[in-house]
């Protein structure tokens, strides 16, 4: 890997060769002048194929060449394609955890007991856990980002929105494939292969990949580099056209990721933070401005360097199977069944204090299992009424174990939490058209019932006694009707406007963070969201400009919020639990555009504005027994302004196609903690990416760079046991603070051979 070890000289040299090739060859537009228009994007945002310009839902999509040219290395890269979206990695307690937020409705917890507010679905099957939400995007046909509650059709607690991912299906009557290799900075060397064999009635697709990163993102002179990972994947997808009216599909996918977790960096500011004294006793400096990291005395803060004495590990092994049956019952009715099975085993070991002292280390490991079934009937008789109805069920269970090392070399206490969830629902949604199909009314509803269970034990290994339990916890059932009502009017073939009112529901449960038997058994109730939305979708300039705009107003009630509670029955005297406290209001505007400036120059992007605020939030969030009005706090992961722009230029060069893509994505600063603790804000950041691709015949060669400005803003920030703010006090203090930093600047060279 000499090109990596020599400051990317080979990558830069290759870039120069391709640029010179473009400069010395005759470059011509790809299309005759005025001939090109924007391609139609077909989505399944309502579980049936529709043009994205006809869907009365706020949805963004990335498909076709955009998937390949954007070099979306994992799901967090999708944030650039949709407004009012934040997607960060929260690898601070769970492997590949996602801190996903849409329109300020956020989720960032590491516990499997909690349902994400933003759901990720792959080939129609939801992933009902935050563990593993961040994964590599391979073999992708199309990705849809749906904003706002989508529960009537997708169910499973979709309050904030949905990331709907579709992999390529096997192709009948075709023998094809591709081999792709990628080399990059930080010792990255990937190899992927796809083979499709298709006869007239059946086809099979085989995939395999190995993704390797031999160098960590964070330097560590004490325990070794941190953040390096290796991932192996394999899959088989089988398709059979049993008859003209019946199609069967079955797929199995395996993934195994192993490596070292991203570094958690201590960010204590002064002696108001308890750990600061321990840092100083070990020759470290914890003073300075908020957001600076701890470091040896006399050195400057460096977010790319860790001094942890425990490097730990991270791993996630996943098996997934999906099976689907599509049957045309007659000319108007289609029956679809989608089943899914997912099982995973995970481990996460980390030094949370980030120093050479042994202050707080964790060793977490567990498993997750999920089975889902959906049966739906869709009707399209060619008349005024389209509808679909179905039933859905999901059963899951998980185990989370943790050993903790605090101020000693002993791993104690040991905690084990077992949780399970059982969900059942029925749903219906229909469209009725009138006025020569210009006006269409939509109505949909879902009844959902969910039962959650939890058993928790905390065992003091040293003393041989239970601190909590055995089998502390409980069982609860929540149910509700949710709905969607809407209307859209097709003014012309190229202009549509819509209004909609939809609701969302996230069932209650139990918090494994609680410590007393009373709180563990009490649990928390369901939360709800009501969304009003209006939008316009237009295609103008003879098909060269798509311009879509959305305004929305949402009310979030009975929010599931973590609070600190007095707990006289436990040694610490306080505990953290989830309670239904708070109401919030969200108002926003979203604009998306896609413009062909010329036949060889495409300019696209999006802008989002969000005003998110608590309207009622009275609670004790500090555990000191004071119940106060906290409605002046800002909601987490709710930046006021987000925007992204992309430039794509295409030329015919030497018998091939040369494409240059440049994109820039911006997120305003936002809060990462419930208490808005000083120094835990995510400062505003922008990410600049670029790629240069040359395609000719079977070959495709690309050079790409991500985060070209080497932005080092934090992707996650956390405070442990914060104190209540006091007038005139800049830092009210805490036990300690830690953060993780986003990935640094990366360059890569990718070569693909297709046949």
C-alpha cells in the first residue's frame, strides 16, 4: 500500500493523469444541445411505484448514477440529499449506532430497549433498533428519505421519518456482473463482486465483499490507533417468476464487522468537572475553551489524538433473510407478502474517560433478534379508487450486558438487561380521484398495539450481591389509531400541490438506565406527533428544472424524555429514567431543486429551515429535587438551517464519459445533550466532497475525496451527571464530558469492471 504511506502521491498523480486526459482530448457534450431532460425518479414512498413528482409526501431520493457518483460510503452520507436531516454516527456504547434526526425528531440512544424515531428499512423490512443503523451502502438501486410520520403504511413507530433502502434485484434473461476495488487513505482496501445469472423464468444474484481499513482515524501513542475496522459481507438473492401472475423472491445476507471503536475524547473544561482533578493528577491539562480535548500539560487540543489507555474493540455480526411473494389475484388486485428475519451479535469495549488513568471503562456485549411479517392487498382497477390494506407483525428480543471498570482494575458491576417487543397492526390507505383526476383525496389509518417487557439485573461481582434485581422490570401494552388525511390537485402535468395531516405514535416501554425497582417497573408511556404539511412539486423549463417546496407544522406530545429522579433506595441517591414529560412545536420550510443548466451541467440541492422549540417542559432533569420550567432549552439535533448543493458536469472524452461531481453540505450548530450543557454543542460544519469519474466500455475509474476541508467537528457530545446552571457561572460542572469526532479528510481510487 505504498501510495497510502507516501502522502497519497499515487492518488494525486492519477488525478493529474485523468485531468490531463480531459484537457488534451476533444471534449464534447454528452447530448445534442437542448436534447437532454431530467430523468424521472420512481419511488415507493407509498408502497407502490410512483413518480416522485406525483407523490403527496415530502420525500427525497437518490438513484441511478447519483448513487455511484456520490460515493455514499455509509448511511450517514445520505444527510446531504435531504433538507432538515441530521445523520451522525453514535458509536459511544453500541457498534454502528445512528444519531438520526429528521425535522428535529431525534434519536441517539445506544440501548436496544428503545425504538428509533427515524426508521431504517431495507427491501421493505424495518430495522427496529439503533444498533447497526450505520452501515456501508453496497449494491444499492435507490434510497428514499421520507420526512415526517409515515406510520399508516410503514408502521413500527415511524414518528420522525423513514430511510427506505432498496437493493438491486436479480435480472432474468441476463448474465452480468461487476468487480469493484477501492484503495484509499487510512489503509483502506476494498474488494466487491456481484454476479447475476438469469434465465427466462428465474435469476440469482450473488454478492461478496471485503472492506478493510488498517489504520485508525485517531492517533493514540498509549494504546494504538483507534477507529480501524474490517467488514466482510456475502449475499444471495433468488427470484423466480412462477407464472405470469406470481413472483417469488428470497435473499440471505451476512455481514461481520470487527475492529477498534472510534475514540471517545475527554472534554472536561475546568475543576468544576469532577474528572478534571484526576486528569491533572496524571499530568494532563483539562482547561481551556469549551470543546477542547484533554491533553498532556503544555500541549494544544487535538481532536485527532487520543490518550486512552484502553483501546477496546467493536464488532457486529449480522444474519438477515428476506422473502417476498407478489401475486396478481386478478386484473385489479395484487397480494404481497414480505417476511424478514434478523439476528445479530455485538460487542463494544471502550475507554470513556479518554486518559491514561483507569477512570471509566466499559465492556458491552449482547444480541438482537427480530422477525417481521406483512401481508397486504393492493387494488388498482383503473378507475377513480386506488387502495391497499394489510396486516403487520413484528417480534423482537434483545440482551444487553455490561461490565464496568471504575477507578480500579476490577470489572464490576455486571449488568444484564433482557427486553422483548411484540407489535401487531392493521392498516388501510386509499386515493379517490375526481374532477377528471385533477383532485385526489387520500385517507389512511393504522391500528397498532405493542407489548414491551424488560428484566434487568445489576450484580456486584466483587461483593457477590445484587445491586438491582434479580429480574427487575415489568410489562406494558400501548395501542393507538394513527391516520393520514390529504388532498392533492394536479394543475397541469408538471405542477401539483398537496396538503396533508398525519399522526405518529411511538409506544412506551422500560428504561434500563433506571436503578430502583420502582422506576424499572413503572416504565413510560407512548408519545404522539401531529403533522400538518403543504407542498408544491413542479417540473418547468421543458423538463430541465424540478422545483419542490414544503412547509410543515408539527406538535410533539408526551415526549419520552430522560430525567434524573431522587432514589433513596440506591447508593447514588438518584437515577436516570424515561418519563413522558414535555411538548414541542416544529415549524419549517424545505426547498429542493434539480436543474440542467446545460446539457452537460447539472446543478441540484436543497435548503431546510427549522424552528424547533419546547412549548411545555417542566421537570427535574438534574436530579437535585428541583422541578423547574425548562422550556427555554433547545431540542437536540435540530439545526436551524441545513443546505446542500451538488454540481455534476459530464463530457464525452475519447469515446467515453467523463463526470466531475462537487458537493457541499452545511448544518448549523445544534445541541447534542438534553440539558444544553456548555461545551456539548455540535458546532456548525460544512462537508466538501468531490469525485472525478471516467467510464468507457466495461471500465469505470474514479477518484474521490470526502471531507476535503478536514472538518473536525464532533459527531456526538455527551455530559455525565451535569449540575444545575447557576447565575453568573460559565461552567456549572459535571462528572465529566466526552465526545467523538467525525471522520477526517479521505481520498480514494476506485476501479470497476462490468460485464
